[in-house]
């Protein structure tokens, strides 16, 4: 079995949604960034937790997963968000920019069809805050067909927690034919 992908969303995962007062968690620092589709004088304020970078790198360095951004930030994930967390650049799923007014136009996460096509039969752990019950059914059906799939769904107002990342290597190590944490040496991911 090939090394599973670790699909990582940003909004609601690394950038929690503000509470009713418009603020993020105290654990997160404010940053102003300018996504590629915005004018330089029109930055976006985001909240990031600097502890997430080392936590993610701990998982990536195991060699048990290949990290992939899976976010509407697209290539800006690697150029804007990742560097603020001390992450090296890694690829992204090239998601379209759909003209939708809900994250679930068909009852499930809008990204899912694109991710399904992109993954093919590759195993994947996907961290996103916006799954519905239909996404969980899709993951179970995919796993039943032999494409191991783990969905991790953080609270969008809290974001990623350490226990979410502990779950990923534990899941990979339970997969048939996967190396264990002690024997994994490389995922094909280069920090260079």
C-alpha cells in the first residue's frame, strides 16, 4: 500500500472562525496576509497558532503520510500560511472556485468530488471542519472498497488540536502493509 496523503484544510482548521465577538482563540496570533487574488492594500486578517507548525512537522517527519493542502487558499497555502507556521512548501489540490452560496450544495462538502477524483484509489487522512454525514458515508464506502480513508473534523471555532494529529499516525500504523512509526524513513516529501 502506498503512503497515505494527509489532506489539510486551513479555514476552521488552522484558522479558527471568530467567535460572536469577532475574536479568535487566545492561543492564536493575528497576521495580515494578502492572498494572490487580492490587492496589496486589501489584506486579510487571520489567526494562527504557532504550535501547529511543529505539531504538523512531527507528523510529516514520521514519513507515514504525504502532506497536501486541500483548501480554498489553494497555492496561497504554501506561500502565505505555511511559512507563518514554519512549514516547508508542499503541494495543494487544485480546487476550482465554484460559484456557490453554501459549503454543501449537494448535501456534502463542495470539495469532495474534486478530492475524490484527485485521490483516485490512494489512501488519505483528511482534516477539514466542514464534513457532513454524507462525507462520512463516502469515507466509509471508500474504505470498504479498499481505499483507506480517515476524516478528522475539528470544531471550526477551536481549530486543530494536538489529539487530531496524534490520530493520523495511529491510523496509518493500523493499515495493512504500512510501515510502523519506528520503521518509517521517508514519505517522498522533501523539506528542501
